[in-house]
């Protein structure tokens, strides 16, 4: 519980430089989208590739990846469908962001440090987090983008296979499967870009916070309801589901911890790129991350029951 709290607290500190840069006008709010693209198209792919280079492939590890992908895809789709039935008819930008924020978690930028802190004896959890990210990205680049923009053209086979996450996996999985090691210099570069992911993610959040009005962040009652769904109801639902599944306890714990993560940075990144609901996404991500300093430690009290 203490480890989870300290991990989240340190992450929040990374937002401070971004906040200062906007307030001192070193960076304008119009430039935040460029940072989001850097994170999405450079740092996240490096994070995915680097995670696969940390363990050796085996039939067991491949099977675990398939299980995690299947379970997390099912949970995300189920929650997304329910929230869309509740709020999907609204043309309000805020409601559209609420729908995807209710089920998209920060599986990698926050999930990896938390998994490393809570499951130090299970390094495979880092690779499995990529499966959760894959599920979320496949849904996000298609259905999620369509919900945000109210444009069904975003739902296409092309976007399922051509997006940063899938293309990164197209590189990472062969390296993983055949035990190929990158040259030392390239491996170091990939690892360094991967390490930049979490700080850059939080810096972008700090920038958007500084560019937003206080009321936009803290003044909307529905924001708290959505965060209660994302960080309390969804983790509890996940706990019940994985508890009933005949799978390895470490996999149960990995899925549960990932679903406890706050609103994903990808929600803000999509909003920045699509030009819709950036302030709503930023407030959800900021408040969710802040509240996760409490919700994640509390939820982790359930982990022993998964073993």
C-alpha cells in the first residue's frame, strides 16, 4: 500500500515542470499537441519494444499474453458499451470524453511502475501490460476516436492495424519470439526513450492543467462520478471477474492492478490530436491521477485474495 502511494506521488511531481512552462509562457497551449504526438508516436512505441526485451519467450508467456489481451478486451468493451448506452446519445463533447475515460486506463505510463513496485517477483507483468495497452489502442484508434468526434469514419480495418501500438508490437513480438537482442547502442536508445514516457506523460498533463480554468478541472460534478466508475466500480468488477477465472494468480493480480490505474493519457492525447474535449480529458486525467494516490493503495488491499 505504501509503495503504491509513493509511486503515484512521485509521478504527480513530474507534472510540475509542465505547469510552470505554460504559466511562464515558455510553451504556449497551442504547442501541447506536439508534445502529445511525441509521446504517442515515439516514446510509447519505445516503451512497448523495451518491455518485450526484458524477458525471454516461452509457450507459457505467449499463453499468458493471449489471456490478458482477451480478458482486458472483454472488460473494456463491456464497460464502453454500458457507458455508451447511458451517455452515447448526447452530442456534448464532455459526455463523449466521459464514455472512453470510464474504461481507458493508464496501463503503461503509470501501470508499469506500479506493477514493478507491487509485483517485483513477476517481471512478466511488464510485458503483459502491453497486452492491455494493445487492447485499449485497438479500441481507441477506432471506436474511441469515433465516439470523441461523432464520426463513424474512424471505425476502419486500416486504423485497427496501422496505429503506433500495433506497429510497435509488429517490431517487438518477432524480437521477443526469436530471442533477438538489439545492438547495445540501439538497445540503450530504446530504453532511454521508454524511460521518458512516464515523465513526458505527466508533463503534458501539467501543461494542460496550467492552460485550463480551475472550474473546468474541479467544478463539474459528473467528473467525479466518472472517476468513481473508472477507479472504484471497474476495478471491483475486474476483481470479481478474474477471481472466478481459472488462471494463474499472478495474471489475476496483473489484470486487476492495470484496471485500477487512473484515466489513460491516451484519452488526453486523442483529444489533443482530434481537437475535441481537451480540457475535459485533462481534468479527468489530473483528478484521476491525484485520486489514484488513494484509490490504488486501497484497491491493492484486495490483491492477497487473488492468490
